[in-house]
C-alpha cells in the first residue's frame, strides 16, 4: 500500500502550502535520538540530525515529554498511506524553547510550552475560527485532496498523507508557525498535566462537545483507551446521567467504572452489544461516541474483507452505534478512519433519523485554553489520572509493541527524554518496557 500511495503522490505532485515541511540539519552535524518508521511493525530508535529553523516563524523545541497515541498504532500497522522509511513519528509533545526564528513574537528561548498535534497557518478562515485541524495551508498531500476532496492540516509525525512533517518522539523537534501552534504553560501546571493538551484532552473533549452531550443524556462510548477514558470523564462533566462503555479489556473497563462511574460491556463476552444496550436503556442511547480503532476487525467477515484489501476500514463499531442509539440519536466519530468500508448500515442511519457526525481531527486551538484554565487549573479534571507508565525515549520502539498489545494494563504513557524534569509527586516513576508484565 505504501509503495502505491507514494507513487501516486509522486505522480500528482505536491499541493501548494504556505508552510514547508522541510528538515534542515543543525550546523556541526550533531545528532539526537528519535523514533522512526521503517515498515509495518518495524519502528526503531535512531540517531537523526538535530533540526534547525527553516522558516522565520519556526521554533526548535527541546522535547521534555512525549507519548504514544492510538493513532500511532495505525502507523505502526502501516494502515495510514504514504509513510516513508526513516519518517520520524510522534504528534503529542511538550518542551522548552531552544531556538526561535526571527518572526516569532509570543514565545522565548527557555519557555515551557506544549505543542498542538496539528500544524496550522493561523491565518486561513478555519484557523481564524480556531478550527486548526482543518487548516487549508499546511498539508501538501494531493493524494489526500484526491481521496477526500479537501485536505486536513498537516500533522507532526504522521506520514506524507498529512504533510510529511517530522514528529516529536525525539529529543528535538521543529514547530512551524510557533506563535499559533504552541501553548505556554503556567508554572503551577506540571509537565504531566500539560503534555496531553497536545492531543488526548482536546480530542476527547471535541468528541463530547461536537457530538453534543447534554444534561441528563445517556451516553455510550466504544473503546476505552485514553481517548475513551477522557471522553467518559468529559461526558460526566457535561451532565450525562449514565455512561456505558464498551471494550474487551477487563482492566480498561474496570478503570472506567472506578474513574467515571461507567457501566461496562465486555464485547468478548457479550456478542450482541446493541441488543445489550437496548436491554440496559430501553429505546436506546441519546449519544454514541466512537473512541475505538478501525484496524481491529471483530468478525470473521471483516477480518477476511480487510485481509483481502476489499475494505481499508471496518464498520462494526459504527453499525453497533447506529443500532444502539434511539431514534434521532447522535453518533460522533473521533476514532480515526482512513478510507472505505463495506456493509455500513445506511438504512438504519436514514430511517432512524440519526445525526451521524464525523468529528474530524480535533482542533486543539479551539479548546486548549478552556481545558487548561476552566478544568485543569481549577482541579475539575486532573489529566494525570490516565498515566499508567513512564518510560525513557530509548524504549520507544519497544513501547509501540507493548502499547499495541495493551501490556501491563497500559493506558497513557509519559515518555521522558534527557531534558525531562523528574516525575511529579503522585505520577508514575520511570520503568523499562522490558520489565513490564507481558499480559
Ligand atoms: N480525531 C482525532 O483528533 C484523534 C486524536 C487522537 C486519537 N484519535 C483516535 O482515537 C482512537 C482511540 O485512541 P486511543 O489512544 O484511546 O487508542 P487505543 O488503541 O489505546 O484504544 C482503542 C480501544 O478501542 C478498543 N476497541 C477496538 N475495537 C473495538 C470495538 N469493536 N468495540 C469497542 N472497543 C473496541 C480497543 O480494545 C482499545 O481498548 C484511535 O482510533 C485514535 O486514532 C483521534
Ligand atoms: Zn494522537
Ligand atoms: Zn490555517
């Protein structure tokens, strides 16, 4: 798939952008540790050149915290198009400003900041509304333009389908349009509280807010990784009366019960999830949220179709959601999908009058001030609840495999570099992936 996608992209030529994804090595040939993609199931920690300023509005960050996301697993499995060998991955990171370009006004060398996972221009009409993930000017993928009719913003470390920008699972990273794409962190907020403003917190918040969770709603959430765990918290904070969560990992279900008072359905035990939901909630859910993953087919039918490349994505979660909601219910998709799926229940969607909402990639810019100042600082939501492990960047390749297998009860991980502060009180201490339990 990668070879075909890269060939097609080469044939079409790059779409014009106002922000370059160029990578300039710093003078002197110094290198850094970074995680790079080499093939499906093959990521490695390599020595890469330390990046330098390319455009005048760039910043170079010394990374003090990074992590792994369910979205990285789609790259790990080679399910996202136009990956190239040697691409540096990672789209959630924070750091300390190391170098600033001459046009940067809002951040200074030495400042502590968190980066958005998307690279936005700050001046197109989407950016002016804070819809940074929809920026028109930063993704040069004509392949995405061909497949979707338009393009997302460029993303850090997320293939050439989203612009080919180097990512932040590294000791240093280049952040273009730094005034717009970096958020300064107040001193009273710890690194562990700040890091997840990069992605998980705005993404889960967007899923809940954009789909519309109202006071008294009954909400179902598919997928209890970090995104689903946070969505359950946000749903409760927005007034949901009941939250019902679906996954197959007992520890993830137990965690949602403890943390958010959720009711749970284990789909490895309950074959007909929608039927169970109608037993629990006669008439159906008000809201269904998809925080799962498109690359794990449940049924033999879709294992075969996906294996034969007759579809790129599986429809099982969305079909359950459509069946499980009430008439006129709302379904919101923040889980990533990439292409095409077979057997989508379009009839039920139409006949039930369902509001089916693709939430898109989450616009971090729209939400991160609100999350930081209205929820984290007043203590209404402490993001550290989801951190299960802390590991050094040297273990990043091993972490991909362990996170993919959901080993050792992993939820969200804090990945430290040589520039990190020590763990904050109450947060996990550093462990090595080799020492994790294998189950
Ligand atoms: N839209 C965005 O901006 C954005 C940003 C970040 C992550 N995401 C996406 O959000 C999703 C969740 O991310 P995460 O980090 O929590 O991932 P994760 O891989 O840790 O968790 C996914 C969970 O979904 C569960 N799951 C798989 N199939 C299921 C099914 N049929 N029914 C119920 N549960 C099922 C898995 O068991 C797993 O626990 C991923 O698809 C990720 O790509 C989207
Ligand atoms: Zn992510
Ligand atoms: Zn823009």
